[in-house]
């Protein structure tokens, strides 16, 4: 009688999922990148809820705030909304940095070498995510789409652009694996 867990050479046989992961490591890494990015998204939501409860509802910091590209009128929760966004984004990016470095790319880059590069990427993505939706939404509405669909398309464009830009930069520049470790 043969054992299902070993091959003829005596090596332990992998299950179908583990075998697929072994056969397709780059695809698996890309899947992990997308799925585990949701940890930072959840962090962003939680900090946003807490920040809104503290800065807007609790302390009532709704004075309009306008600075450079940031425009938070009182109806947009003012300074409290900006502070909430700022804290939520910083926490989400810190969480994402460690998730991507340790769990997705399993990088052996030093914190010092990767952190400053990641900070640049994060700032660029945040700025683009603030600026691009206005243009995409206007374009879509100019094509006759309603505000809800136009906003959804703008969110999809933002997400796809962030993935297309950040995945290769994280993999090859910010968090590369040591060549000898492969």
C-alpha cells in the first residue's frame, strides 16, 4: 500500500494548493499583495471611525481647513476631518509597510533602506489619490454617468493605478529580496 503523503523518491508530497503556490510563486505573491493590503485598509477605517468620534463628534473641531491641495470645509468635518485623514493614512501606511515587507515580499532589506523609499511612494500615492478622482469623476460625468457611478469608477482607477505603480516598486526597489536568499 502506498502513502499519499510521499512521492516515489521519499519526498513529502505537497497538497494541491501548496503545490500550486510552489509552481506559481510570483502569482501567489501578487495575490498576497492584494489580499493582505486589506489589513491596512481595515486599519484606515478603524482609525477614521475613532478619529471622527474624537476630533469631530467629541471635540467638535470642525473649523474649515484649507491648505495647498487640502480642502476640508465645515461640511467635510473641517480641521477634525483633516486630522482624522492624516492619522488614518499614517497608521494605514505604517501597517502596510510591515505587512508588505514581512508577509508578502519576505524582504531582507533593512528598515533604514526600505522606509524612506516607502515614505516617498506613500506620499505620491496619497497625493494622486486626492487629486485624480476629481478629474476622473468630471470626465465620467461629462460622458453622462451619474455621480455614484462616476465616483465608483474614480475609486477603481485610483486602486488600479496604486497597484500597478506600487507592486513593482515594492518588489524590485523598496523591498527586494537578497539575491543569495532566493
